[in-house]
């Protein structure tokens, strides 16, 4: 993983006696507490090594403009999963300013390729600048439009498909994505616990779509799935 000058994380819990004291700074929106207990979540974030200048700037930008990036705790999972299966091709659905894309791109290394997709051209322009500064532009294919359509246009199989689009589309993404993964490939999805709403009664339309999606993941004979309850919940499914 390439590192430039290291910047401090946006917010760190401070150890005080036997307890973690509440951080003095306001938590960035992307941290999304609510699934794990707050002290445990704070502890996990306090363990994270500082990010380089580009990623730290993106985290600050996302917090300022309320861009829902995965944040560093989940980004590390993405990076680690790619390293674990020696992934060389990643198709990312919903890339925004490219924060998660950079973590994928650093994991696939030289010769790897990450497909950035987003519906907003302005996001893509901004992401390109970050990719250049992060030194990973050459391993990222940037396209704008509907990520589901863009995935359908690619005929190849991918090592990893990462799903972070509008949540109501998740069941449709399931049907499109699974056939496009190689055997042993990973289908990774963010926000599958939806701030805990998946466990509440009378789900709204968005929560119902996520519930249907999670059921599809666990019931599929083609996948073996686990939901990691970190931040807003990350589903990791390996294709059999
Ligand atoms: C949660 S953000 C992505 C954050 C990014 N994965 C990260 O962690 O850095 C979701 C993004 O997906 C885009 N999006 C949502 N639905 C989409 C679709 N069907 N096709 C393309 N982009 C979509 C939105 O414009 C938004 O920028």
C-alpha cells in the first residue's frame, strides 16, 4: 500500500484509566455508530493507523459534505479481503468521490484493475483528481452512469464485486452480480444492517429491500455469506 505523508485520523478515542473517554471532537457522519456499542466502536476506531494525506483529506471532505463513504474501518476490510484472495479485478458499484476505490486499487497492486462507477459526473471528476494524487489512476477505469447497466455491459468475470448503490436496488444487484463473479470471488455489500432497522418491526421500503437482499444472500446455494456487524454492516459472500 503506497503511503504519502501520514495524517492523523479524524477522531480518536483517548484511554483514561480503565475506560475509553469520549473523544472531544464530533464524530464524522461516515462513522455511523449504532450497531456496536459506542465504547466498542470508539475502541475499534482508536486502533486504526493514520491514513495518508489523500485519504485523510477525503475523509474530511466526506464529513464536511455528508458524503456517505465507508470510512477507514470498513475500507480496511475491503482492502484485506482483496489481499486474501489476491484479487486483480474489482467492479465497484457506487464509488462517489473514490474513497473505497483507492483502498481497492492499492490492494490489487500493479497490473490490477478497479472499475469505478457512479451516476454523478462531478463525483467522477473529483475522484480522478484524488486517484492521480494517490498514485493509482493507472489501475482505475472510471465510468459514469447506472452501475447496474455498466456491470451488464462488461462480459468478463470479476474477482470482487462491491455493491454500494441505492439500497432499493440491492435485490436487482444480487441477480446481476452473482453470475459475474468467478468461482472463489467475493460479493461484498455495505449498509446491510441499515442502522439496525433490519431488526425492527414494520420495515420501510428501503429496509424491506435490504431484508430481501440479505435473505437472497444467505439462501443462495451459489454463495457462502457472513454479515460483519462493523459500522453499518458489511456482507461478505464467497462464490462456491
Ligand atoms: C454510499 S456512496 C458510495 C461511497 C463509496 N463506495 C465510498 O465508500 O467511498 C453511493 C454512491 O453511489 C451512487 N449511486 C447510487 N446508485 C447508483 C447507481 N444505480 N448507479 C451508479 N451510481 C449510483 C451515488 O451517486 C453515490 O455517490
